C-alpha cells in the first residue's frame, strides 16, 4: 500500500492496528479515544487467500474511516444493518485494482435496483430500505421475491459479510462523538500533509473533495492573527530571549538577544446544553488557531458554573464538562480571583443565550458568538463578533 496507495498507508500509520479475536473478520472503531483497525488473524491469513484480497480488505476498512461512517451511524435514524450495506456500497467503489472477497457488497450485488455510481450513503440507504420493505410486504402476503437483489440482502442481514461494523455508532447525547470526529479529521489532514501533491492528485476526485471539505471545516472562522493583535496589543508582554542564531549587537558575540512577545489569554468555552457538538468543535478550532498564532491559552469550560480549567497545548480535550444552564459571571469571578495571573484579555466563545453578566472582569473581553446565537447589549465589557456560517 505504501508504494501503490500512499495516502491510505500513511493514514494507517496514524492509527492503532490491533490483531485480535474481538472481531471475526476485520473492523474499524474507537478503543477509548484511539482510532483502531481490528484484524482477525485467522480470517486475514487463512480465509483471505490472495495478496490482493488482503490489500482490498485493509483499504475497505480505511475508506470507512476516511468517509467517517462509524460516527455517522445514528441508531434513531437508521436501521444499522441496512446502514452497513449502504456504507459498503459507497467505499467499495474506491477499491480500485484490488480484488475484494466474494462476500463483498457492490453495486452489482443488486442488479434489479439499477444503482448509480458515486451517490451518497443516504441515497443508497433509501434504495436498500425500499427493497427491504418490499421483501417484508411479500413475506406477509406469503409471496417471496426470488430476484438476486433480495437474495443478496437477506443473506447479508442473516450472515453478514467480511466487514464487521459492530464498533460503529454513538448515541445522540454522547460527547465522545465530537472528539471522535475531530480525531478523524485531524488524522485525515495530517495524512494529506505527509504525501506529495502528485500523490494527492492521484486520489479519486470524490476522496479529494471530501478531504477539502474537512480542511475547510477545520479552518478557523476568525482571523486570530489580526484579532489578537488588535485585542491585546496594548497589554502584550515582552521579554528578551537569548539565541545562538543571532549575534549580540552590543558585543558582536553569540548568543544574541531576541525580543519575544507573549500573551496570556483566558478563553471561556460555553459548554451549556444549548451548545451543539458541532459548535463545540467550532470553538476548539478557534482555540487552536489562537494557540497557533502564539497566544498562551488558559481554557475555562463553563456552563452555569466553572467546570474545568487547563492550559491548551495543541490537542482537543477528550471530554467536555457541563451541559447545564448558562451564566457568564463564574468565568469573570475566576479571572478576578486569580490576582497573581496577569491576563491580557478574556475571549468568551458562546451562543450568547444568557443574562447579562454583573461581575466586571479585570481585563478586556472579546465575545465570539456562534452563527445561530444571539448578539446584543447584554454582552458587556468589550466588543462582540458573530461568526458567519
């Protein structure tokens, strides 16, 4: 794969690979917070008898991760078995020259449905669901469908196939969903950066479009380089750092001095119940951009009370605390309480749905409001900006 499919090989190098009897074939899923590929040794070495079929199965599982199918499965919205069939129909169109096992689901497995190429998972799901309902109606009327499509679907529902999807899906309220999707996005972007532009251009256009959407989504909505400069330029601290890369202007020797500017920013994250998982993901994209632009970030997770405080080091947190009501004052009380910490400013990421704060913080405030949030005079003690969709 490293030679012929470098994108997928580099992607696999960024996840955990586990030889195990936990699955009977091959699967992808999350082991705690780690993206993991599971492979059953007997299946891989004994049942997959050719080199090509082994590559095909590994690529198949990797494609499920690239398309993020395991975090798309909503048990309230989808029949899990039919979702699995639709997901396989999507990824198996991208297997290329490798030979899938005979049990693999392809467009040709359902000839009577006349399935089009390069459609979405939801499109295939609706087609398969329609077939399943037709099969159920015929069973109730004691007539059976004997076409290839119905036989294929019945066999998959009863026996499964080479791809194990048992580790997919999250409940709607599971906060791990946000972290899981962010982790997949991070690995996909990191993989793109590892390969050359020529190797990237060799990917199918459908995969490239998917990656470009992820990159665009991960981009911050605020120009933090400019915003931080305007926001805290008057209070930005400086110190002299000695470096061997420079010659001292005074003595003509090494090391020389270098002026280093730093900012200590308190970033309050609204973790109340009105904030969606997508909005939390947006918030941490903004935090990461501030951090990349040189700010020293202290994150304060808060709903109606301060829940957690920590320094941001470049990685999204695994868990978010809160999900209650919203109150801005606890964050400002925390800032005023810590007199030994000099904050250059406080940036509050919120949807704005809360009463006006009564406690005035001892630093400037910059309110950043979600696209669907409310912005108004109740956001006091500084300027407010609403993120555009």
